[in-house]
């Protein structure tokens, strides 16, 4: 059996044909397929507005800009995330801080958020924005987070890069029921792919309008947005703010649209694989993913934790068996760039303790039961060798 990656896209002939159809058509970018993909994702999630962009990092950047994050502001996120969730604030010149994670879900902890908000409120150093990250596809406790955010006048961007297709309190992640905006990633390791791509969702029409401007150079052809009051010439446009080229192509959105028709199949395959792992690994000395009662995750990642002293050896055993084990995530605040900004090991002990024992196992819709059982067998063999080893040590010390 060949190498089993930790994640992999699922591409069918239907996907290929949809891309070819756009390639041989009239619009390669900024055409009707982008709009169709936006509408389809908005409808799937139950949100009013969707804005497709080049990638999720770009989505996070313009989400911060739309909320007017800038120098002097502070943005809080989880230390257990990909770099982009923090970097987006730095692009805007804002400071970043972190809220430590929950020991069970590994998500930004709502209780710690509460005490951190309480402790900074009197000093007047509240964040402008909080970016909770739905780690592994499981929603954060958004109801609690949104209540706190409203109480302190803080905006909320959900980093839902892992979480398309999942549900929270009976609503699809991305509905923005408890946030100002949510963002998805369509990178190939994520649950739905466009090659590279991202999407912003919001129920706020003013934010949606700003995001569309920021996606494309801050330019508009809409008279209502322009400063001129004269009927514009047919070629006329105005740049009314500083935007970027964060557009996505129709080629990518064609793939996104056909992928979306299979999203529910992807999610049920992932849930079935998670259930199988949970059951097959139940009796081993490791922790399988915890599912919060408010959440029905789409499961982007399957993460186990083991004793820190065993992590490297188990990781190596998996890699030696051609299994693409991985680790998500090195806590962002420990990166040299963030250490240069004043953070250090020890600042967020929950995220650090989790990281010391974490291993991500392969999980993707096309993974076969045989591949999954191979992963399980390698882990079982690892722990039975460990227990034989420790019995030998015990025998040696008693004789
Ligand atoms: C992948 C990822 C991103 C960035 O997505 P891109 O589309 O690669 O820019 C942001 N946040 C999280 C949590 C991610 O996993």
C-alpha cells in the first residue's frame, strides 16, 4: 500500500468537466461562475452574503480591514491555529494577542476569554476583533463568545477554514448567527477545494459592500458609491478606498460549485471515518477527539493526543509505515516572529500542553477502510511494543 496522506482532495470527472467548460467559455475571471459559487455557498450556509476571494488568508485580511482594524488596535485569536489567523491583524498594523485553548476541544476557550476581557476592560485595552478558530472542524462556543463580544463591543470573525459543512446549535457553520463574518478556505487539504480559494460570509450588507470593494482595488462602477454626482461616462470608475487584487477565477469557482454538490457526501464519509477511528482506538493509551454537545462537526482533522514522551516515537512509527501523520498546530505565539513581538513559551499553557502530545491521523473522504485499519494497526503495534518494553523494564528492575 502506498503513502497515505493526512488529507487529500477528492476530484471526479464531473469536476474536471466543469473546469474544462469554463476554460473553453467566455469568462475566466469575475464572471457568472464566481457569482453562482457565492450564491450557492451562501444558500448552503444560510447566510445573506458571500464574497469569494483568492484564498482564506486574503479573506481574513479584508475581514479585518472591513472592521477598520488598524494601528493601535488589538485582535485576539487562538494560539492553536494556522499562522494566517494572527497574521491578518499584523497586515493591518494591529497588535495580536491570544486566548488560551479549552483542554477538551482545543478551541479558543470561552471561559478564558471572559476572564481576559474582564481583566483588560478597566485598562481600556479591549480588542477590536476576536477571531475564534473552529479547530478540526468543530465550532467554538459561539453563543457564549458572541454574548461576551456584544457585552464588550468587540467584533467577531469566525475562522471557519476547517469547518465548512459542520453544524453548531442546529445551524450550518457560516450562517454567521453568532458573528459579524465567517471565512472558509478551499485549499486542497481542506474539506472542499478550488485549488486555492476562500470565501467570506456575512449577514451585514455594509460589510459585504466593503468586502467587495477591498477584493478589487477599492474601485467601483456603482454611482451610489461614487463621489461624483454626475451621470458617469460608460467607462467611468472610481477608486474610493485602498483595495487589493484578491479575486478568484471562474475556473476555480467551477470546481467549487461541483465540489459543493458533493459536500454532504464528504462530510458523511468523514463522520463515518471518525466514528471508526474512535471505536478502534478506544482502548489505547491516547485521547480521541472530544465532541462538544452543541456541535456536529464536519471533522476536517482527526487529532489524537498521547503522552508527550511517546509523541515523537509514534509519529516516526506512522511515517515509517508510509502514513502521513502530521501535527496541528505549533502554537502561533511560539513562532520566532511572534517571540520577537514579546511572546514566549509558557504564555498559553493549554495550547502548549496540547501541542506536546498531538498527532493528526489521515482523514479524507476517499480513504479506504483498509487504509484506516492500517493506521490503527500501526498504532496498536506501537503501544503493544511499548507495554512489552515497560514489562521488560519492570522485570529487570525486580530481578
Ligand atoms: C488553511 C487555513 C487558513 C488559510 O487558508 P488559505 O486558503 O490557505 O489562505 C486560515 N486559517 C486556518 C485555521 C487554516 O487552517
